[in-house]
C-alpha cells in the first residue's frame, strides 16, 4: 500500500524568481546611448566641413582658377564649412538633456591669470609635440613638415586674422565648450573637462597641435564651467591664435634666416617679445599652482552615475570609436605631408 509522504518545507522556502537588477549597469547603458550622439555629431561635423570645403576648392580650381588664390575665396570656403557643418552638429545634439554652468564673475585680473596659464600650457604642449616629432623624424629618417605652420606663414595677415583669430575661436568654443559641456555637466564636471579637452585635441588632426590643444581645451573648459561665460574662452582662444598666427607670421617675415644671419632691430624686438612671453608663462605657472588649491570639480552630477561608468558611457560607444579612428587617420596622414 502506497503511502503519501508530505514534505513540509520551512515557511518562505519557495520564493519567486527575481533576478538581480543592476541599476548602475542600466544607467551606464542609457548614458552610453545618449552620449553616443556627441561623438557621432562631431564625426559628421568633421566629415561635412571637410567635404564642403574640398568641393568648393575643387570646383573653383577647375572652373574659376583666377579667383582660387584670392584671399576672400579661402575665407569664404572656411565660412561655408562652418555655415553648413555647425547647424548639422547642433541638430544632432539639440534635444539632449543639458545643464548650463552657474554664472560667476571672473574679473579682468582673473581673466589675465587664466590667459597666462594658457600661454604656459601652450609652451608645455608645444615642447611635448616637438620632442615627439623629432623622435618620429629620427625613426623615419626624414623631416616632417608642419602643415599648419606652413599654411599660416603662407597666408596673408587678413586671412589669418579672420580665419584663425575670429572664426575658429567662435565656432570651436561654441562646439567644444558651450554645446558639448552643457550636455556633459548632467554627469559631472570632471567628465566635461576631460572629454572637452581630449575632443578638442583630436579634431585638430595632427601631432603638432594635439598636446597643447588638449591642455588648452581642458583649461578653457574649467573657465567656462566655473564662470558660465563662453565669451571668456572665446577671448582667450582668440589671443592665443593671434600670437600664434599674426605675430608669429609677422616676425617670420622680418627676421633674417640662417645661423649666420645678421642682427637687425627686428631681432631685438623679437627677443624682447620672447622674454615677455617667457615671463608670462612663468606667471602662468604661479597662477596654475594657486588655481589647483582653489578650484574644485564635482565627480557626480544629476544623473547619479559613478565616474568610471561616466567615462565608459562617453568613450566606449561605437560613435566615439569611429571618431577616434577618423582622427587617427588624420594624424597619420599629417605625417606623410
């Protein structure tokens, strides 16, 4: 005779299956999907502006060669690239959640202090680039031209003034500081500063500018985040470009070349100018140490995401990978010019 055996389990033994829900993982996934739009927008912007400018130059060289070498044509091509690329970039990221920095007064003295720091970082970045390029030239056994410097020296002061001192600071600061940082601040100030600086370096597309562009990009990000005023960084950017294009080109045309060149009055002026820049850079070092003690950055934002997860979301997405690959190609191409 079979007997039924009833096993009585302790109360609560059978529980409904409830898999662990990783909140951090889900937030990172959502952030990656959101921040993908920044890198994708920047990639499309670079492709569009390059294609528009190249097409305009090709058509002009083919059908209207008499105006191809005119100063106004190069300025028009540059402006055309921004006019087409900037609205497309903005359209990609316009609907993203954003957070504007709080407004704070910097003052003229503070502005000059940060400008001095920017000259220091410019020199440091240029020294790193010179060392790296010298090493690459040694390995290749041939000199690598600095295409940007050659273009500046070969352009008229009017072109350098409008393109490098006016247009570039306005559009680059609006893109790499204003629009990008406003959409990174919901995650953290740290992510905004680092990402803005690295992207600013990458889009320059060559080793000569990469290092100082990264350092300056991070400094400008700090200024914008702590003041909420994009005009501060546009002004600093314009002054940096003015010294690197207008003044540098001015002295390059007037200083004698070669080791046996005679000393001229312009040589003395250039020496005094170099000494003034050195003093300004030293002052920038002092101001930088003071800024390190005073300026603090938040590693958390309204999105409540860990800092490591923030960087994973911003940098480990397919849009950023494509952007980096494109920029690497530009860097390698710059070595062959």
